[in-house]
């Protein structure tokens, strides 16, 4: 690290990529549970999202870093019973899968949720106004074990006033936010809720509670390690801390020397990094990135680091979309060089490439070959026999030739 603790933009990109698990040693041909868990520990969490245009969002970040790994390994880590379970679900950066080691750092958030803080206003109001329903649902979980909202729903209460959720679903989500229940497993994509003591390791639940300041400092330190170099907003966004909490804890970490203040070329805001951070000489990596990947989920940071403006257009009307429905940025070495609109057409057994949009100055021949390799690897990983290139844009013929 330079003595004056300042970084060029290129150095900042390399720090960010290395911190996120790109450009290190080549992953082994066979990924095992230990390697998968190490990668998740590095990131701190995997965001969960219901969109299944390609594959559920939590599977993709590991593919981007490890290549073709058995999805069953992640299912096992997230929802199996016993020692093989190493993850839990909670609100990290939105709904997330997190390593068990993060559980003590989030109990303060559960305590706040019980008081109606840090959760959706409608859910907080439900917890106050429908306490009888909450108690009834908790009693059902205590008596019957892992339950989904559908198995609790009564016809009389099916139409609730909040969103389209039943009262039972609201009660379960309030109990989940408050840490009174946790996710034991999933049926399809439906959460099955059970008591934490029947799901999580006793050693985790019995740890002495951390006060809010301790836990928030721990979350910021983990974010700093996962981001490499970051502004205060970047750090706080990683685990969705409140600005007031984040700034107070950041000041404490700077005073103790656990974090250092630094400058990044072109960034208006001060940046922060771990004292032991080292800039790689280069980062060589090719990866298709999930829209919910922790490398790019903070969009303003993505613009600062990569000069790449990215917005998800799923909820944009078709005629107003610029790039497509489910667009994955393509990382090649130290730049994001293209956007690829992908869909898994499972009934036809093909990976459909609906559009490839190259970023200036365009893909060189190495980049085209790397993209083709990533598409082949993804199709194989998803069990799709062929790649169907539907893009008619200029330049797509080069990709078509390599794929052929």
C-alpha cells in the first residue's frame, strides 16, 4: 500500500476484484464443500431473489468465481440438517444467505425488529396490531415444526390488507425479522419456518450477545474486507446499516486503527480500507455477473469503479428497455466489457442469448473467446445442451463463429 494511502482508479479496481474473489488461484476441477464455504465467508453473504429467468440469484455469484460447481452443495450448506448446514437466512443485504459466523453480528437487528425498527412500516404495524395472530402462528410452529405460510392460512383471513400476503404470512415474516423463527428449508421457493433452536447450532445460539456497537463494527469490518476499498456509503450498503450507525462506528474504527482513511483517484468522497490491504499487480478473470452480485449491486460504486452504468430492466416495460430483461454484465480481466441478455429455455434445453451489447471500445478477439467460453460453461452447468444466439447486432457474428 502506498505510504500516503492513495490509490489510482486502476489500483482501486484491482483491490475490489481481488477482495471479491476474482483473479486468485484457479479453482480446482472439483469444487468441494470446504472451498464453497470459504468463498461465501469471503463475501459474507449471497443475496436471494425470486427471479428465475436463468437460475436463482444466490447460485450465480459462486459460479462467477468458482466455475461449474454442484448446486446441491449450496443447497446442502443452506438448508440441510446437521453439520453440513453452514448458512442461515436473514436480512443482510436484502434477503440473504449468510455464514453461521455472521449470526451473532445480526442479533441486534432482530432485537430492533421486535421493537418495530428497521423493518417495513406495514410489517411493524402488523406486529403491534395483530399480536394475537403472531402468537397463534408461533404456537403452531412450536407444536408442528417447519411450516410454510400456505399450510397455516385460513380462508377467513386469506385476504389481508397488506400487499397480497395472508395474516399468517405477515406473522411469519414478523417472527422471522425478530429472530423468533428462522428458515429451516424451502419447498420449491417457499420458505419453511421453524424455531432457531431446532435449526441452528447450539454453539451459535449460546454465544454471549454483542452490543449494537460491537456488532455494527464487525459488519463494517467484514464489508471492508469484502470490498477492498470503499466509501462510507459503500461500506454501509453492504449489510444495509443506517447512516447514523455507520458513521459513528466508522469513526470508532478509524480511531482504533482498524480501518484507514484513503483517497481514490476521481472519487469525491473519502475512501477506507484495511491496514493490511495490498494491491495486486493485475487481475485476470472472466465472469458473467449476476445482477445481484456483491461486486456490482451498489450501482453508484459500479460506475465509479468501472465507468459502467447498470440498471436491471425486469420491471421496465418491454418497449422502454435498452438492453433486455435479464442482463448479465461480462467481466473480462479488469473491465466490464459487455452486457448479455440471457435466458434458460429449459423446455428446449438451450441457453438463449437474446442480445450482446459491447461496451466501448468493444470486445477484442480474446474477449470474444472468453465470453464464448463462459457461455459454454454456463450452459453445461445448467444442464442445457445447446446455446442459441438470437442476437442480430453487429459484432454478434464473431461470437457465433467462435461458438460454432
